[in-house]
C-alpha cells in the first residue's frame, strides 16, 4: 500500500503520536481509531507494532487531538486499554487517515 505524506510547510499544525498498550490488536482498535479520527477531521495513521502496541499519529486542531486522546483512553468495545503514552510529533501532512 502506498501512503502519501509530505513534511508540512505549516510548522504550526499540531500533531501528536500515541502508543497504546493492552488488548489493542485483533479487536478492531485501529478501525475504531480511524473512524474517530475521520469524524474529527484528523489525518494520519494507526498501525500495529511488533511488541503488541498500536501506534497512532494524528494531525489537526488541538481540540480534535484532545478528543481523539480521550477516545484512545476509552478504547474500542472489545479492547482493554492499559496505558496510553502521548508525545508531541513533528508536523506532517497526510492525505486522510489510514489503517496500516
């Protein structure tokens, strides 16, 4: 799959990266994140990591990022979120929100 992104010329665009651990793989968590992010008009991705965590990168308004952070802590119906590590991220411009 080809995911399109470029380094944003707008360095003021807020971006955050989260690492979510718990029961978050094989339970629809990434698709839950994708639906939430698209509803909040965010761009970026959600992907499984080899260590069992899910990585989420999102770019958009601070309010939308805060709303997504709340959703990540809550999790998908079948998931069990144990911890959410949040970091500021370098601004990137994505074409939509992708499940990787």
